[in-house]
C-alpha cells in the first residue's frame, strides 16, 4: 500500500498539478524509464490525481455556494 503522506501537494495549484501529471505520463512513456522508476511515478501520479480531484471538488462546492441555492449552474468560459 502506498504512503500518500510522503507527498505534500498543499502548495500546488490545480493547473500545476495537471502539468505535473502530464510530465509524469511523459516520463513513464520514455523507453529508458525503469520499472522501479515507473512504480514510483505511478505512486506519485495516483496521489496527485486524488489531490487534484479534491481541489476541483472544493472549487465546485464554492461555486455552488455562490449561486445561493446550491443549484448546479453550467460553467461557461468567457
């Protein structure tokens, strides 16, 4: 079982988390990435996904509070 406490993402923005996930994916796809390194990257990526999902859920909850009644409001860019 992995020890998620060894990763401290508390200062990471959602965007930075997604960027790091992309870097992890790219590194794992490299031909010279060892199996041991792949496991380490997988562990970090899994913990990071949980963190980013948690941050996104926090943002969604704040948006719901701002709407007043908690009704889901579609988010549109622009």
